C-alpha cells in the first residue's frame, strides 16, 4: 500500500516528502495510521549524522495514531485501538533490562536496521528510530506500540512518546527533584518545556529557564518557569544571584552543547546535581579539573529517554494530563502538515523553540 512519508535519502541531504510502499504487518507487527507526530531534535541529529543509523530512512519517532491491522501473535492491541509509539522498546533480556534499566536496553535500536518500506523505485527504506512516524501510516514491531491512555486526544498523546517522557523523566527519575528544591533548565524546546512542567509538578520553589532566544520567555513562563535568562557568559553568575549566591539544587541540560553542559554544572550549588539530556556530537568536549570535582562535590549524570519505562510512566503522565497538571498544548508552537516538516527542521536549526506537531 502506498502512503506519503518524509524520507531522508542520505545523511546531510534535505528531507523528501514522497510516496513509499508500505507492506502489510507480518507476525509480531502492528500497522498504525498516524494522527500526529512531533518534530524532535533527535530527528535532526539523525539527518546531520550526529546519531548514526542506516539510511535511507523514514524519520519521525514521536507519534500516536489508530491501529489499522495487527499481525499474528499480537494481542495487546487490536484494530481501532488508539496507540502511542515507543521508539525504544526494551528486549527484557539484556543486562540492562535485567537490572530494570530498560531505557539502556542494548537492543532498543536494533529494529532501525530492518527494511521498513520501499520507494516507488524499489529502494529499501529503514525506520529512522524504529517507528518511522513521519508518514501517514507505519508498520512497527509490537513492542513499539503502547495502548493510548484514556482521556488524552491522540494528537496530544503523540508528545508523550518522547518529549514528555524525556523531560519528565529527567526531572523525576534522573535528577529526582524534591519539593522545595531549586531547578535550572537549559534549553526551552519541547523537552525543556516538559522538564519545566515536571519541575513544577515536583514542587520546585524556583525554576530558572535558560535559552539563547529571548522569544521563548513566554513559552517557558507558561510552562512554569519563575525566572527566565537569555544565555550569556554570565548565566551561572546570574543563577547564583537568583538563589542567594548558592546555585540551584538541580540543573537539567537539554541542548547537548559543551558550553551549556559546563554552564549547567557551574550553576549548581555545592553538592548539586546536573542531568544532561541533550544529544551532543563527539566534537563537543567538556573539561573539568580534578580539584573542582573534589571541592564542589557535584554530580553530573547522563540521561537516556528520561531514564523512563514507557509502559510504567505513560499512565502516570496521562494522569497528570487529565488532572490539568501537565499541559501538552504548551509544548506545541505550531501545527503543520506532512509537507511542513522540512521547514520545521529549518526552524530547529534557527533555534526556534517549542514543538512543531505534524497533524495528519
């Protein structure tokens, strides 16, 4: 069956909106008609080679839709069910999974090498981050499909699949923000805005949002930021000035840049915690001297997919949405069609914040 999709023909090439031939679901597979897909910076990281996975590929990894058909052996969803796509399914048997750290599953991205579909000319296409959500329909392994939570529209639920799981998880699972603590969030894109909301839900007393763009202040404050700073050489000093010269208890870095990681570290108090969520390139080298590591007693940790277990955390997030504590609409800066994805990539390159949402 032919559907339209956003295809990355090669690393560094512009996306092409074109027709592809999508097969019927085989054993253990599910076909989903997309309702919406979020345009995430990780897709940009795939297109520019920061993250290396097989190409040509159909991009898009944050989406939700309706199950159209299921293959043999699939029992947890049925045609007509709402579904949220999970781009990092856990195998359940590797060392990380045996420890309960499913977000570090060694086989999570093994599906990216499979043949997902073909172009009209017969060229094999791979699913960029397993789920190929930048398409009218997709066929994915059953482990990539989670039942959509009740009471959350599918167009909103699409954001739960990456931005919200990552931002919420960074605050609650990695940094473990406690009631009354102070937090700084670096980067006010989709994940950063989700982290700001998560910090508010956790009861943070001060939430400082930092971004290179002054235009993102309204977005950040609507999400729950109490203060907003435009990134500069004095950011760490300004944050200390907002926290009685101590620095914040927790910094969450969502940009993946060496200078931002270093600033986030310097913005925390003695004994503070810095969680790095952003995906940076190998050229982004961060340096520390041995004395400061000892003296400051700070913790610096990486964070993959918010250290989240989607099957466990999705119902929790849906509860926050239904209770009005988590506003998914605050993450969306524009709603676009499939044809608008290339322009949305340009906006990300230009540093425009929030989340473009592809509505099918």
